[in-house]
């Protein structure tokens, strides 16, 4: 497949690709789907923190929450993310609550380029309605939960290095928006 010479992926400073890129945002923002496609476009590896946590624990996130509680889950999540960030540069999709933990947020901001995928509530509700595995939505109205989470979490997500909208458009539009943002972003860590 020939590369598009006008692709924004080609304009990205190689120093940016030399560090992990971490996607944060509410559930349904598209972190996993966008992350896979972004990694492919950048020629980087991809990991989903939730998948890695389940693999490490040998159980689902829902089971971890039910058996051990959220605090135990967040501790394991922080350790898994630290391990992933210490390895080869990759694109990492995190769970919606990962960046809310003070220690995990500090780690992500220090050791990666962090991008907040910001989506409006109707888009999030439509997307989370496609799956039923989300512990925070169990027996609750998704719109109400997402509005509550957004009120608390969005000011924290705003600490990310970049913010990119994730609209109801196809995910490839979001990937392109990220690539365009990266192609013009001047990373303070890359300056000598």
C-alpha cells in the first residue's frame, strides 16, 4: 500500500513517536478503536490497558470490581500502565477512570504524550449502549452516569497534553484529527 504524501502522519516529529501515546477519556470516547487505528497509522504497537489488566489478573474487570472493589482494581491498573509505559513506545488506550487516579495521572503525564478524546454525552450514550460489560453502568441509566462522570472527570482530563474531539463521525475522522494535532504540536520534552 502506497503512503499518502499528504498524510499528517508523515509530518509528525520522530521524537514524538519515540515515547508512548496514551489516550484518556470517558467510556465510549473511542479510545480502544481509535487507538488501534492510530497505532497502525504511526507504525507503533497498540495495547488496551483493560485487556492487559484482565490478562494479568486472570479475570474480567467486572469480576475484579465485584470481588475486590474499585480501589484494588485501580492499584492493579496503575501497575499495569507503569509496566506498559516502561516498555517499547506504543499507543495505549486506558480505561475511563485510569487518569483520575492521582498516581496514574502523574505517571502518564510524565512518561507519555497524553491525548484526551472528548466526546459529547449523546455520542457516549450511543456507543456504550453497544456493550454491557461496564461495571459503572450496572443497573443505572447510562446518560445519567455519563453526565455525573463528565462533571467530575472532564476537568481532570483537561490536564492531558492534547484534547481532540471524538464526534459521532467515523473513528477515522478522530484518528486524522489526532494526526493533524500531533503534526503541529511542539512537545516541550523534545526541545533541547
